[in-house]
C-alpha cells in the first residue's frame, strides 16, 4: 500500500461530506422514516428514500461497524449484530430479538441514522421511533 | 449491551472427496466431531427438499439403510491452511560452510509478522537457516545452532507491499559475517508501483557478525513458510508467506550483487535452483504440484495446498499476456496463508454404494445430540447406462465456485447489492470464524488477491440442505432441491449427472437422455461441457435451462485433481479482478474470463444470457405475442392469456429475480426462437451487467432500463431437438407455490412432459 492512501481517503471523505449535505441530509425526514418502516425492502420507494438507503448502505461513517442480522430460529427470529470488519472478527450481538425480519431491517436503518452523529438527525429518529 | 460470539456454532462437520459416485463404487467420508460430543450417528439419506422457508413444503429427506449407517466414535480433526513448497531433507541441504540463499519476491503482506521465504528450519529444534521476512517486514537471515542460540539479522528497511525485490542473505563460515541484501526491482509493468516513487531501485545491504552457526536439522526445506513440527508423517508448516516467489537459489559460497543477479538467469554451480516456469508447457502447467531443481542434486519438491501458478514474474514486460508463449516471464508462484486444496483429514468410514440404488441426490447425515451436518453427494446411474428418460445436470462446478463464500461478512458494500443487511445462519457464522475451511471463488485472500481455485476436499458449508445464503435466499445446491422436490411431486423419474461427468463423458452421456434439465445457476462451464451440450442439441437433444446467469465463466479442472477448479476473473461482472497478465488458466493454458469474450455467448446455445443481477426482491413475467403463436402456445396450455407468470415464489416472492438473462439477437439468440414472456417491474438494485455497455451512462437499473428483464424462450434445434430457457435464478423457487398448482409449475411441466416424450416438438 502506497503512503498516498491516507490522502486519498481524506479527499474522498470531504467529497462525501458535500454529497451528504447537498443530497442526503434533505431526505432525512419523519416521512422518509415512516415510508421505510412500512416497506423496508424493494419496489416503490420514493426517490428520497432511495438516495438515503444507498448512502447508508455504503457505510459512510468511518469507524462505525456494519450491521448484520443473525437468524436465531430459521425464518422466525433474528437479532442484530455489529460487524467491526475483518476476517474472523467477532461480531457484537445485541439483545433485542425480532420476530419479523422487516422490523429488524428497519431497526438497522434507524441505528445507521443515529450513527451519523448529527444531533438534529438523532432528534428526528427519536421522534419517529416513538 | 452486547456480547461477543467467539467461536463458530458447528460442532460436527464432514466432507467426502468427490461429488459423484456410481453403484458399486466407494466414497470416503471424513468427519470432525467435538470431543465433548462423544459419538455420533451417521445415516445415509436421500435429499428431496431442503428449504426451511415456512411458506414452502419444508424439509424432506428419506433415510436409506446402508452398511455404514450407525454410531461412530467422534474425534476432532485439524485443518492446516496455507500453501508452500516442500523439499524433503537431503544431505545436500545441510550447509556446514559458507552459503547464500536468494530469491525474487513480491510480498503482499510484509508487515503481518515473520514469514518464511526459503528455510531449512526446525521450530522445535530452533536449528537451521532461513531467509525470512522479520517482524518489522524486512528481509532477514535466521540462524539457529540447535542449542538454544538463535540469530536473526534483518536489513532494517521494511519492504514495500507488491513491489518486486531481489532478496538474499549470505553467511561466511570462516568469519561469521552475515550479509543481508534487498534490491527493489520496479519495472514498467511488473507491479502497481511507479518507477518514480522514492523507493524504486533502492538497494539496502547490511553486514553483521554472528557467532551462531546453522545447526543440523532433519526438517525439510520449505519455501513460503518453515517447518513447525511433525504430526505422524506430516510436516506442519508455520510462518506462511503471502506473495509471489520466483527463482529461489541456494549456493555454497558468499555472493556479491553481480553474483546474485548472475544466478537469476543462469543458475550454475549451485546447491539448489528452482525455476517454477519449468512446468509450463503449451497447454498450461504440466504438473501443477511439481517443483523441479536444476542443480543436479535432485532437490525436487512439491507444492502443498495449491498456491497459484502461471503468475507474472519480476521481468514481466506487459507485452505478452499468454504465459505459454513466454514462460520465462511467468516464473512466479503466488502463495497465500489461507490457501487450502484438501483438508487432509483421516477417513472415518467408506460407503460402498449399493447396487440398484436409484440415481439421485443423497447425503450422509451426521448427528450428535442437537448438532448436525449433512455431506451431500450424487449417485449416478451405472456407467454407460441411463435409468430414466430425463437427466438433471447438477451444476457442481457452480456449487464449488460459491463453496464457503464469505461475501456476507467480507464484502463491505454487499448490502447495496442485495438491498438489505445480510442474514447469517449457523454455517455463515462458523465459516466466518473458521477460515481454515478455505475460500470460495468470490472471496479475497488475506492479502487482498482474488481466490481462483476451489476444491471439493473440505467441508463445504454452503453445499448443504437447510442452508440459506447470507443474501437472504436459498442458493445453488439447496435452491436446486426445489427442482428435485418438484420432479418427485410430479412423478418424473430422473437420473442425476454432474458437471464433472459431462466434462469427462461429453455428448455420449447426454445422448442417453430424451431431455436434460439444468439447475438454477449453472454459471461455471468448461469448454468440453459446452461442446457436449452443443453437440447434444445438434443431434436432437432437448435441453431445459431453468436458471439464470448460466454458461458464463471459463472454468478449468486441475489435471492432477478432478475435483478442483480454476477461474480467472476479468472483463465480466465480478467480485475481484485478476492482475494484468494473469487472465489465462494455469490448469489448461486457455484464456479465462467470460465465454462471451471468447465468442461463445450463452445466447447462441440456450437463447438467453446474463443481463442483470440484484438480490432484493423478485418480480413476474408477462406473456408476449409468441406465447399465443401456434408453435409457442403449447407451453402455456392451462395458463390464462392475462395471467402474470410467477408473481409468487420462495426466492424473493417472484419467479424472475436474483440474476436474469435476456434474449439478444446481437449476441446470437436464434432468430427463430419464440420469445414467450418477459419480466418487468424490477428495482434499481437489479442492475445491468458491466460487460453489456461500453462507456459510462446513467439508467442501468431495472426501474429505468428496459434491457433489464428475464426472457422466457423456446426454440427448436436440428433433428427434433429443442431448448427451453427461463432466464431467471428464481424460477425454480416458485414451483412449489400453492401445493405445486401454479403457472410456473404448469409451464415447466408442459415443457418437460413434451421434451421427455417421443412426440415431435412444435416448430
């Protein structure tokens, strides 16, 4: 790996900040969150929700782990785990058990929004979650 | 609150050494069972349906009584990954006087910790000598006298990753002087490194005195590691090196720079000289595991665990891409600390397949308390015979390609491609932690290079009934049980043959059958397999391709191991990309990549070929005018004109999904084919494949791009042959919907009954 990698990564993060501010931040609304809760997978998403999902799914926050689901009972029960990255890295399993995969996927969506670390976004998420 | 998952959950695992066996033949089984479980029960079962989805028919198996069924004492068996070259001990390798050891190397993880390059070293005895990378990522000479004294003398200049170096170490027995040497060799094309970078052409040489002389050891000479200990008659190797190694030499004298370079091209007056390109012949690497010594001392060796051969060397100029044309520039072997070609367990029991056992999909079911594993295998019909009118061609190469894939945990952006977070089951967790079970062709090695070999001789946790892929759907082996179950429900008698059988027996195998049916995703095809299917179709054969993204990657078999395959990914839709100059298969010498890029697009053979992939949700097909034409309407007998086809199913709730194929005359879809139905309603996760467009352009998603669709196609071939293709991996997942009474099942049954009959096909 060349010593230039850090500079390249930093340049990318600054561009991503611009993308977030201009394109993504305006999509984070109570309406978008409600839309995801009703339909976490698939067709028919509004353009705003699509922009937001694609942003969150590319792990935009440096240092935050990825989210995965562990199936604790086949096709019946799931828990969320955080994957720090790396081969064979231990997964940190959270306690809440979900009996609907859609609900679990939505819980990950909310967690990713909180991971953005923006107080205003967190306030919107908390209000929507309640 | 959280807790760590520290180990994989599977306590019993097994494998067999090949997928295909005939009545009267034997098949060895290898089992590892956690000691606390004591004994385990082994039973042979016929597998019928393996998808546990609550909306489907559920798990179905039938126990078959055999001589091996019974209880066995469990034992834990170890797997040792990591590739290396081993040269057995030889008096010539014991160097009592002065010596130099040298090699060209392209290290890919110089900072990972100590790694052996060329060593005759015993960890147990702490004796011998070795040219190594030290803990600082520098070239070093390690000497041990066997009485506890060890010297490690490093260059002090860390190596740069993926840069070629000439590295060497000399020991002067008269003076106790050690010289360690490294020289960066940055060519125009040999690395992703600029000639203008500050370290290009840097030469480092250090000289130190030591009073430690190399002690004698009976350990073998190891390249890309060192001997850790003996287990029975096996040498266990540690200190695995990641990267390329080329032209190692051992000489009985101290060499200067000119002396080192002189031996690179002309290895005269040496103790040992190994040129890996010696095995390159006109049709590939002749003996894949052979390493030959040109010194005259007979220090020949063998590779273990399948390091990658036919790799560009330090002198690759970028002008020649066919290694068989310029073997001299392909003298490198790339070693990885996670290579595994065979788990090398001891046999636990051997099944003799009973005469008369019906051809089908079987498994050994291993159970110990609540712990369970299945080891699938295929029973073929007796050699030279067919015992049914229909053959199911099990795409075992494709199962191997995906075997033990870690995409769900390793591919950081995978949730973009599947439109959700991954869903991990017990097998996924186990193979995430237990990396020693080896990789799939979708994975990267620990050094970031793509995995291009996969073998059957290890536990294949994705090739299991009950397994659902981390992407959220059953896939490959378990998905194909949807079809096996449907055959049984509909009363079709079917023989099973595998990719390997087709490769070996050619069209003669297929010509015994009135109809041949594929699995859901037969993606990895050898040239002889394609030739056989085409010859079958040209001579009246009838072929049902019930899947998507089939006949895509050029695949080769290891001439030394019939159950180990190779690919080289480039210029396709792919999880990794081969390095420049490394597009040709080591096993066969042919160009790897897509069959499409070799003029054999799947459209020419089966009417459709890969157009899009997206693993979020599936969709349905809508009938097209050809489905009402006299030659096409028979397929839809019993299906309404306005019915949506397959707006249901266990794979993403639709019959059109996961990976799609389209009818494209520009790539060779026959003009007389009936385009019966096309899918619609796909999302922007379902994206057009990258080989399909030249320049960058927006609108590649299924929500905007009309090319993104599955096409249902039927056409006739000479002598009353025919092809029916569904163009979607998800098709077979819809067969069982509504107790098997649905339009996907009806269409499939209409075609198979006609294809398997003696009745002429509609033109």
